[in-house]
């Protein structure tokens, strides 16, 4: 009887934990959400991986330079860049980022590994995405000079959403059939 209750508790705990994962990036005093898990129901890890490679080819200008590592059907690490993602005090900075996308049956994990900005004076500087942003806040809101933090989650949410749309819709539209 104890074994039954222990097993039931474990199953309930795992179901709660699985549904408690973030599905979009957010910013708070604790930093940017570490990673998100996106459901792509009934798409195998292998198919997600293949479609992700295709998506990178259609999304980035130099896909072979963007892909930093691949583990067949398991994960892909990419390095992208954006001009204007980070801006402070009227200055726009070239920004580069690394993201790792890991695949499991019916879902993928989209993990921001690093974000760096470039300045001619200092070179590349890493933003503290995984750490506390306490010093950036005043009265519970981001200080004006650091307001660019609010632009970062939507950028990566859009990137992940674009990938999800590609995974779920490729091969299903009239455009793909010729």
C-alpha cells in the first residue's frame, strides 16, 4: 500500500513539474528566464531536428556559420547576431547570442546560453542573463537606461515561435506541395 501511494505521489509530482515549465521568456529582477520548453505535439525529435536545420537555412543569411554544433537528432547550438536588439542612452549595439535547441518527443527546449554586446571602446561584453538584475531596478521597475532588457524576451520568443511554426507547418501547406 505504501508503494502504491509513493508511486502515485511521484507520478503527480512529475506531472506538476512538467507543466510548470516556462513557455515564453520573461525578464525580472532574477534575470531572464533560463530556458523555455515548447510543445510540438506528435513531432518526433528526429523530425524536429531536421526541420530545425531547414529553418536555420531559411532564417539566417549564413546558416553554415550560424550552426556551432550539432548532435544528430538531439540538439543544435547556434550563434546569431542582431543590430539594435540592445540599445542604451541612444546608442544601438551589435548583439550576438548563442542558443541551444534540444529535442525530445513532442517538445523542444530553447535555451539562451549567452548574449554579448559590442562596443568599439570595450569590445565584446557579456550581459548577465543568468544572474540577478537587482542593480538594474528602481522601485520595482527597470531603470530607464536599462529598459532594453524588456526587448530581449520578445526577440527570443519570436525566434522560438518562428521555429515552432516551421516545425508544425512545413510540408502541410499548398506552397510546400508541387
